[in-house]
């Protein structure tokens, strides 16, 4: 008879959780990923709070693990704004709020699609990697819901968008507590999401994710869908243990392995960290967009704006201005004071600008407020690598 058959489920749960806590105290100087584990079921929990490292470990697991394996990876990041692979950081983020924040949140472009999410020490991210032929958008979201139910979060459920939401007595509209994103390859698929547990920054998240530049940009790519959010008031370790338990119910009682900074020594993971934290990845992967101020763009095409004040417009591809036009109608058409000057800021990297007053062809005092407004909306002002 199997050694576990005579034990009831509550005793098994205690043994499982004890194993997790004991392993978390182990220390290593060599990464466990020096050689790729071959097991068909694997569980990892990261003790690093670097979003660049955790996402690089996740990508390593996606690309290097056995084709038939199913993997659970849990991690928590320091304050970070995580945009989707095909999103525009100037549309998704309030850069002025980021620059002035005492939290100094990091800006990260992940490799999967989907919308922008907030990470901090009050939420845990879950990732399940499995064979593509077995991929299902709801399967592991439902697993997380079962974990929440086991922690007495009874109002949690998966909605039609595959997000996890929670009903509350004070609202007729469910609050979003977890969003998901996906990356599918021919053989391997990734489903990852974040669960708001006890974020101390809940009231400020909208401030960081509400871009004042959005109405002045016509952009290709993916826009985020805004939702009401709330915490579920569950501890990080409790959530981790509950998700591990539900994953084991589905795939078997395998040991949990803790990972961390040591994994950054693996060449492929180290390369991933360097890529994710580079401005070239964060900003120059941005799909083409059209910015116009103070008159909002009517389309993706660049054309003179009929306005009685000075207007600047440009098209940027991969974060670099490829076309520009300034337009001023301060008098009758055909007057020599009228101007339409093209190509004045071509080749400018938008994310490298430190003051638009030094970049724009300012001719009159009226253009100074335009430069100031563009500074508020477009200046990045933070070197991503400082926060690794």
C-alpha cells in the first residue's frame, strides 16, 4: 500500500506545506538551472523580487523545459508596471507620476501579450507552462480560483474574459483581482497572471496607469481594458501554498524548489535580464504611433492641423520619430507668418529626450507651454537598469 493512502487530506496538506517551508530556507551558490530538470511535473517559487529576473526565469522555463512537462512558477515583484508585448508605454503609463513616486516603480515590457498590470509585494504572480496541445485558457485560472476558495475567498470566479473576479456586498459589479496573459509556441504554452492579495498601493495604481498623453496619441498595438480592482486580503505565503496544493491535486505530489538570485548566473537567464531591462526593449519595441499636441490626432496619418495656435505632431516607429510637422496659423492663410516645417525632429529617440524645449523648433513664447506639457506626458526620466 502507498505510504500516503492511510492519511487523510488535512494531514497530507500539512505535510505538503511543511515541505515547502523547509525548502525555502536552503541556500545555494549554483543555479539549479545549470542543467535543465527533466521531470514531467515541476514546481518553482522565486524569492527574488526583480521583475526582470523573474520574467527571465519564466521565459527560460518556457523555452528550455521538456516538451511534455507541466510547470508551476510563483513569484512576487517589487513595485513595477508590466506592459504587454505589443503595448505603447506612453499610452499605458503616467510617466510624470512614475518619475515623482517615492516607490520608484520599474517599467517592464513582458514577452507575452495582453494589457498592463501593476506588481508589488502585495500580490503574487502565477505561471503555468504546459504542452500547447493541452493548453486551455480557463483550466489554470480555475485552479487559482479553487486555491482562493480554500482560503475562504468564496466570491472568486473566472469571467468570460478569463480574468478572475470577486463579488463583494458593496458593489453590483465584480471587482477584478487577477488578470491573465498568454504566450503560445508550437510545442509550449504559457499562462501567467497576477493576484491582488494585500497591495498597499491599491488606491494609487490608477494614478500610475492613467496616461495624460493617451488622448493625444493614435496608436497601433493593444490597449488595456480598465476594470475596478480590489485586494482579497490573503497573505502571500498562504496563497502560494494553496496554489501549490491545487496544482499537486492536478499533477501529483512533486517537491517545490525555491529559486532566486543564483539563477541570474545562467547565461540564458542573464541575457534575458539584460534584454528586458534595456531601453531598446522597453521603448523601441513600441508599435508605430501618431502624437499631436495640443490638437489631438484625427487619424494615424500625419497632416496639418487647422488651429489658431502652434501645434506639433509626429509619427514614431520603434520609439524613434520618423515624420514630424509643426503648424502655426496665427494669421490669414498665405501670410508669411504662417509656417509648416517638416522633418525638424526626425530621428529623435522619444525615450531619450530630457527636455522638449531643447528639441522643438520653438519660435515664439506661446510654444513654451507646449514643450512643458510634452515633458509632463512623454519624458521617461528613469534608466530601467537602475532598478534591477
